[in-house]
C-alpha cells in the first residue's frame, strides 16, 4: 500500500543523566514519519542523537517522552508479544564483536532458527557477497566482510523493516559502493530501511528521504536533491570588470551569462558560476560553516 | 508461528558447545585443572581417612562437586558479562529469541562440559591413584541425577549472578573469591566433619556443601556415612536444597538478567 507508515515518531525526547557528566539532552523533540518501502536516512554529525533515536525505535532504550510506533507497535510496550514484533524487524548494530569462533554459514543458519519465516541462509550469504567466506571463521573476516555478515544476520528473518546504524564506517570506497548496491536491492525487495550515517555522500547516494539531525533536533527532512533548498538556491555569478571583481546572484544564471557575453562581445574575464554544493549546505546546517 | 523455545534452546546448546570446543584455553582449563588438582593433592596426602578410603577417594568427590560450581556458576557469571561487553547479548535481544532458550543453551553447555570433566577425572584417578568407581546401579543413578540437577542449579545461579559484575573485566574478581571460600567451607579441600561448626553451618546454606556430600555418597563406602556430621548421607535433603536453589535461581535470573549494559 502506498504511503503506509512503517515508523512514526512524535515529540521524542531523551536525556541522559550521569553523576560524572551531569545531564545531557540526546534527543530534544523529534518527529519522524517513515513510509513503507523507502530508504530513510538520519544524517548528522557524531553525537547528534542518531544512535539514541534508532535504539529507542529498536526497543533497546527507554524514552523520556513522545510517541513511537514501529509497525504499529510501541517498542517500549511490547509485553509478551515482543517476539512477534522482533520477528518482523532486522537490526544491524553499530559495532559487534561476537561469535568469533563460528563460521559465517554456521552463524547465519543458526540465526535462521530464531524466526518463524526465515530466508534461506545460503541465498542470504550469497546476497551479501560472502559466498567465498562461507566456511571461514568470523575472526578471519575483514571489517567490511564482518559488516556484511551483520547485514546477513539482520535480514535472515525476512524483516519488513531493517535498521542500519552507521553501516559503512571504516569501509574503503569500493566496499562502500558494493554495500550501497546491497542496501538498494533490499529496498527493491520491498523492505523499509532506516539508516543512520554521518556521511553526506552515503545519504545522497542511498536515501529516498533524509532527515538532518543536529543536537538532538531535526533541522530538515527532504529528498537528497532538495536538501537545504539546494534545488532552488540562487547561483552566484562572478567576473572581472574594470579591474575589480563583480558578483551577482540569480535564479536564471544562463540568461545572465548570455547578457554578460553580449556585453563583453564573447568571453567574460574570469567568469565563474557556482551553485552551493550539497556539502556547503550540509555544513551550514550543522553549524560548521 | 513462534519457533519452539525449548528446541531453540537445544540448538543454542549445540552452538555453545561448538564455540566452547574451539576455544582451546577454556577446554584445557575446564578439563585439566581438576585433574591437576587431583594430581597435586593425591601426591601430597597419601594416607587413608578410614579403612579402604584414601584421601584421593574423598577428594575426587569434592572435586566433582566443585567442578559443577566452577563450570556452571563461576564460568557463566564471568562469561555472560563478557558476552554483554562483546555485544553478543545485544544482538540476541534484537531477535525473537527467548531468554529461556538462552538459559537452556547455557545449561546444555555446562552439563556437557561436566560429563567430559567427570570422565577425565575418573579415568585419571582410577589409573594413577587407585580410585574406586561407583559399584552399584543405585549409586550410578544417584551420580547421574546429582550431575544433572547440579548442572542446572549451578547454571541458573551463574546466570542470576551475572547481573552483579558491572562488566567483563571485573567479573572474575567478584566471582572467584566467593567460589574459593565456598570450596573451603564445604569440605572440598578438607574433611568436612573436621571443620569448625560455624563453618559447617554457614556452608549448609549453599548448594556446594550438599553436592559434595552427595558425591561422597557415590564414591565412598556405605560405612563412611556414619562419619558424616549427620551420621547419614541425607540424600532427600540434598535433593531438596538443590531444587530450592534452582527455583530461587530461576526467579532471580528471570528478574535480573540483562542483555546489555544500562
């Protein structure tokens, strides 16, 4: 069904208090609506509250306030039915270091036993690209392979929603691209994917929609192409005239350049036309520019 | 439909055993440490405690009983906080698996390790120190239920206690002293009836004293029962104490068990 909500969050808040550090507001009132079948990215710098938010949605953490519904259930009030809810979600945590002494296929096929409607473990191992490492011990895997195994364990139960917390941290560029393809395929199978990342290019490459989170607040939700009004931002045109630099902003840069060209009778000295890059917009949003 | 909790527990048991067997250090420690202790004590104390009862014979009973405490309670109360640190439990928490399945898996691991450990201890004792093995079917049966119930009791208490250490690094320092003190108080290293009365009474509150006594009833001649503090093996009392602790431990474990750090 189109536009059906997979995750719905209203006014979510969470504050950590510790004796050593006093209290720190991790999540300061977040609203989110994730539609079934989309890849939704939560983008933000380290410490912005991404993991806290996701772990509340996954049922790992209590919240202080607000309403949360994941697949129609409140993760903080699952009661005796919690298995049925967990049966429908898949979780890829930020960092894991377990089951070192087992092989890839032993681990994946074992986890299949936990679910009522698991996928075939061989085909899951194939999908995440670990065919060659099937019989290898987990301790011998590289960081990227380890992460692929984490995804395999996240999807073995055939989940409707897959949570991915900073899935490609520490990957080399080639491994990241391969990983992105894997995630897109999972979306194309009809799964909803919620991922957190602090990489702008990852959100841009993968997400159908992005929420930018800064200091526990969402500053914008949009498609990657429209982020920060990028699509409508004015272009800046600059050139050299009478020995000094001239600059104008315009919604119609091509027309301005044509006028200038006519004025100068051809080439315009030191002409540049700049649209703000996504990176500029993002850095401005998170207060780094 | 939900996968069967007990079946998943047994599958977890298989996986736990596989992981255990692949950690050479833990296998060597679990299997060889009791044998080494028997070798040391058996070599030092050569005398007889009673006609036909060597110290080794007495000590093997204590070693098997404390093996149950080491392999179950001590091992799990240290290992589970480490599994929390490594994220093993956090990952499980995110799946539909029941804590009961996890508990069953641990109990199967402990029971299996015990069987192997007891086998090694008896073979070594019989070969080098003239250990007499149980000589009646009744004794073998009693031996079997003591190992089974002892494993379950020790496992569940280890799980319950695993909530106490804050993390894996500190776990051993919290758990090991408790086990060592109980071993001294419960008549593992010394003849129980020669211990001060307050020590005996304190030890009687905990399962190890009763397990040790039960193992003596399996390995020592019937006549030795008169040398016990109660002048009898007190078999029904042993069963009751172990069952009470198992029930208590289960309630505690279900209440206190944490999948991850707070």
